[in-house]
C-alpha cells in the first residue's frame, strides 16, 4: 500500500498521509463488511436500538461541531462558517432524519386473485459501497451512510483522497455511538485504484456515488463488467438560475450571488448560468456586481471571509483555464478572472456577460467561482436556454407570477427546481438529477429504495 499526502489547499502545508488501500485493502474491507452483514450484528438489532444509535451519532457530530468544522476547512479550503452550516449541520440532520425512518420501514399487503395472502417486505440490500467527493465530504458521507445504516446494511465508504479526514473521524463517532465493529469500513486511496476496485468488487451489492459525470460513466462500466450491482449516481450540473423582470430583484440578487459562489462554486447545483430578462439585464447586473466585488477572499479560518480556497491546485488550474476559454470565445469579463494572491488555491469571484449557449462556459461544468450571464427576451427562450445542456440537476426561477412559475417548473428538465429561492436542502426532501446528472435519489424516504431490496411473499390459505 502506497502513501498519499493530504494538503491544506489554502496554505499548501501537508496535513498528513493516508494509505492507498488498492485492491487488496478493498478485498479485506469488503470481506469484513460481508461477515458483519451475514452474522446480523447490525440488522439483527431491534429497530429501537438502531434508531437510538443513529440518533446518538447526530448528537456526537453536534458535540464535536467546532472540531469537525475546522477539520473540514483545513482539508477543503472552504470557510469555517460554511463548514459549520453546510457540512456539520447537514450531517447531523441526515442522521437524525434517518433515525426516525428506521421504525417506518415496511411493506404492504396486496389483494390478488386466488386463495393467497400476499405482502411485500423491504430488506437490506447487503454490502453498500459509497464513494463520496471532496466538495462536501462530511455531509455527503452522512447522506450515504445514514440511510444505508437505517435500512440495515453494512457499508464500505471511500472518501476522496483530497479530503479523507472528516470521513475517518465520522467512522470513529459511529463506533463511539455503538455501531458494531465491521459494519462500517472506511477505505482511502485514489479513484483509479481503491475506487475502481470497490466498484468492480463481486461481493459489493450496491454502489452509491456522488461526483463527476465522467467518473459516473466509468462506474457504470465497472458494474456491467462485474456483478451488475445496482448504482445510484448524483453527477454533474450546469444549472440555470432564471430571473424575470417581475421578480423581487433584491432577493434574486442574493440568490444569484450565493447560488454560484457558495463553497467557491464547488457545488453540483451551482447556478452557474444566470439567465436575466432583457428589460432588467443591465440594472440587475449593476446590483449583482456591486455585491460580487464586495466579497472577501482569503484565509478560510477567518470569520469575516466570504470565499475560501478551491480544493486543490488541479481544480484551481481547471477554473483558470475555463476563464481563458471564455475570453477566447468572446464573453465579456466584468469582474475577477484571475488567481487571488500568490499562495494557496484562491480564484477571484468571476462574472462574464455576453454569454451565448454555444460557449463552453455555458455548457460545461466548471466547478468554481465563475458565473455566466445570459440575456433572454421571452419565457419560451428562457426555457430553451435552460434545457440546452446535457445536465439536469437543478434550476431556479425568480418571478412574482405564480402561473409562470408553475409553467416553468413543469417544463424544466431538472431534478430540483427552486422558486424564488436557491440552494435550499433538507434531509426530508429527495435530491438527484435527470439526463447526465445521474439517476436515483439521495435523501428523503426515496433513498430507502436505493438501499433495500423488495421481497414479495405469497401465503396460501
């Protein structure tokens, strides 16, 4: 097993080293999880016992809130306030929500012809492999672990090699809360070694993944070439945030600002395409640019900072390359457009106007603090532009016209549509996409379907 250095992207300092588990390490972790599943050390507990343990996990996350937030900030570069609100709070909420789901798992009775009593039963699917990304490592790990455990499964969790430490700490909290040994295994390493071995493993019953569409395609191939394990994939996005002239413009400016610059734009639902009706285009941009230029970029541990570092030098260079592409394609740079400072992986919040749908910054996921502003004249044109990408994860609509909002909601090709809001999440609400943004749903009761198998039972009278 080789070692991987983990860096603080805001400073470049080495935080530590982790092991690249690779195929042999994955074999051992999956075998341990399989043994735990077969001897029923977790699913054999009463619903009340499992509920209490998951609830305690949430309490322990809250207890260690500041330590977890700092750890998340050190390994991701995001601001402390975002680590607290987006990651730590989101993780605790997921465990509490799915603690309440445990007692509601069940099936139904089905009236059929003949002398039979027929019912269904939801049962744990077995050993779940969960591969999570670097942008919200603690929160998304909880989104996978909490429902999988609520349903009685055992889990092998692989965090990104860039951000392993909050996942490792979460594993310790699960043990402290009373999750039996072996039920949750955490494997670290690169995607093309440890991740690939996990995806191809014949004794993994289910794979859940959040990350890029490119990697999602590779995982589909891995499943097809191994044991046809079912997948749920939450992939990329190129979300449209649509502002009509009759909107509450102050609220829409706030929504546009944080819709794209939250977590330095490293969020799959980022409203990276801002569609603004022509009659208010110039006024709206003036208001927005005033807010963008006031954003404070710097040390993410400082409470007054609005934007921290990107997650890695690779990601920073990718974002800067897209900025150069936008300039070359004729988009108008209104602000930002450069690296911020000479140390760390900071990029200025950047806004382009004069963007057209055929430009790469209007079609491809940048995953950074770059906003593409597109002008539109009619509702139909806004819909055509919004639906013109390969992605379908999310969208936003800002209007005071309820009928218009409903028309757009019904025609936007997206898994989530916010009306007069943006980037709102709750553990009770299912989340996922359509088109090349993936399939399956995290969160909500719908996630139970991803982590259970349905058994039909026929009893003859």
